[in-house]
């Protein structure tokens, strides 16, 4: 009995001890980039999971190679069937259709099923799915600074080739923090992002961590929550959508399911309210919308793509941006 009790105590103390001794383990847990699911998918051959898609790589900084899938809109499918190469795909970015740069969350590669299904539902837009440094076939190590720099590099690369098309950033979960960070960087440089779409967004990564079920086992301990916040600061991890939306003036669409079991729905509501105040205070007359999905639909954290009206809703939002 004593041995069992000692084992339980030791197991309970193991997690905070490891984080204290090796702060980087919290960063690895957040990014979960080593879980490269689905396994055995050739990321350089996207046609195995997505038709009319070309894989290419960008180098946002020396020694870092970031993988991207470019999926064409239905209007280009017939021409693409002739076996077009990367240069043709790049030229196709300027065909006038909206462009969405998709920044997905942690765990897995751009071939993960719910990410692939999301792309398939949007056949009227150019869809670029980026894999951040350290994930999948992208080299380097993930960090907030690096992921933001990668996204900014891709956005700038796309914008140069898109003609007058609307180029939006779509961030899901962890990717929402990357997307809003990138939008702030653009705004600081004197450019306003065409449109920002946040799916299951959190207020800040710290709020997600302290509310995570495993963390709640320890939050009654004096100082444990402060310990987590300090460890995040040590790892230079903030991903603060809350702070970003206090300054962003671009068009914004928030998508959140009420039964989200990873990022509380209330966080999405709070972000919408913050953005509404920002737009009102700055007299910005741009589209600002939030689409909520009732728990009865069972979309949770990853399955908003199951909404049959999603592509129509996003298309209507982007059409308002065009005006």
C-alpha cells in the first residue's frame, strides 16, 4: 500500500519537476510538432490526398525550409489536369479568385484529415496550407517568432503574385495566434491585412495552458499558475490574440463551436467583443463577424468543416472585403 502511495505521489510530482528542470518541455508539449501524424504520407506528393494541388518549399530564413500545399479553385481544375508544374501554379495565384493562407494548429502535418477536408470544402478559392518550421517536412525548430516570420514571408510572397485578389490569413487554434501576430506585423509595417479568419481562437496561449485538464490537477498548489506563466515567458510564448485584436483594424471573421473541448467558446466571444470595441473606437467600417456553432452539431475543436454552409459563409464574408 505504501509503495502504491509513493508511486502516485512521485508520478504527481513528475510533471512540474520536469517542467522546472527542463522549461523547453512545455514548449514541446504546446507545439507537439514531433507527432507527425498521419504517418506514411508523402507530403511532397499531395495528389494522394488532395487533387489539383502542388507542393512547394520556401526559405523564409537561412537554414529553414517551409513546406506549402497550393490547392486550386474549381475554375482552374480543367487546365491543371494537363499536368501543370509549379510555375504555372504560381501564375494561377493572379486569376482573380480569393486566396486563403491556412495556418493550422499543433500536432500533425498538413495532411491531417480535418485539414484536408477543410480545403476540399472551399473550391472557389486558392488555398495555401503552410507547414510551420519543425513540423512535417519543414526544417528548423518551432517558435512563436519563427512561425510568425514564416507566415509573414509566405503572405508577402503570395501578395506579390496575387494581382488584385483578396489574400486572407486563416488561423486555426494555435494557428490563430500566428495569424493575428502576422496581421499585427503587417500593420506595423504600414499595410493592412485584407482579411483575418480565426477558427477556434484563444485569448492567449497561457490561458489555454492553465485551463488544460492536466494543469488543473496542479492549479490549487500555491504559485503553480504563476510558475506556468513564467515558464511560458522563459520560452517566449505568448500568442496573444487578445492583445493583437486591441490594435488590429482589418476585416475579421471568427468561427467557434460552443462544444469546443480544447479552447473554450467564451474565448472566441471575448475576442469578438474586443475587436468590436477596437473597430468602434477607431471608426473602422470593415466586415466584422462571428459565426457560432451550437453544441448540438458536435463540431467541437476540429470539425467546423462539417458545416455544409461554411464555404458559402466564408465566401460572402470575403465578397464584402472585396467591396
